[in-house]
C-alpha cells in the first residue's frame, strides 16, 4: 500500500471516529472533525502531512502526492 492510499484510509477512519465520538461521547468532539478537515485542506496546498511523515518512517512506499 502506498502512502497516498494509506492517508485516504486514515483520514476517512478519523472522520468516522470523530463523528462517532461526537454522537456518543460529547458534542464538542465535532471540533476534532474540523481539525481533520483543516489539516486535509492545508496539506493539499502545502504538500505537508504529518501522518504521511509518520507512515514514511514506518516504511510505506512513496507515491506522487506525499
């Protein structure tokens, strides 16, 4: 699996997790979803993604985006 695909899986999982936390734990967890969205937008413009850096250190193959 390449870093690009792993980031898509990770981002999707985190959004779903934050929505579940918002629904079942506390409504303030909606800010976790906001953080994830902002991070995705900034990585689209800057090319820097903290999760991609971590996955690269874990040995996943590089792809074109990250």
